[in-house]
């Protein structure tokens, strides 16, 4: 089995790289791809919490995915109402 530090450092790397990629990444016009880009940090956070407890990791992943999806869908709807092109 893999060492517990491997999971932790992989999670930290995914959180850092995924967050940077989501914030300053290429200008993607497809909202589905934007949503998938935000899943990478959520998976990294789940890997970090997996080193402590598997239940916490699962609940964190579900909560992070739900919150990110709601925020992005609200932003997309708001931009559509303003008439901006996505």
C-alpha cells in the first residue's frame, strides 16, 4: 500500500496546481470545462483529508463539489441575464 505521505503531498500538489489553473488558466468559454477545472482542487482536498479519515474525505468532496457547482451555475445565469457572451 502507498505511504500516507504520498496521498497527502499529492493532495497538496493538486490543490495548489488546480487552484492556480482555475484562477489564471486559459480563457475557456465552455462552462462545463470551467466546472471540471474546479474539480481538481476538490479532489486534492479530499486526498489531504483521506490521510486523516475516509468519511471526512468523502463528505468534503461532496460538499466542495456541490458548493462549486452552485456558485458557477449562478455566475453563468447572471452573465446570461446581463447579455454577456460566454
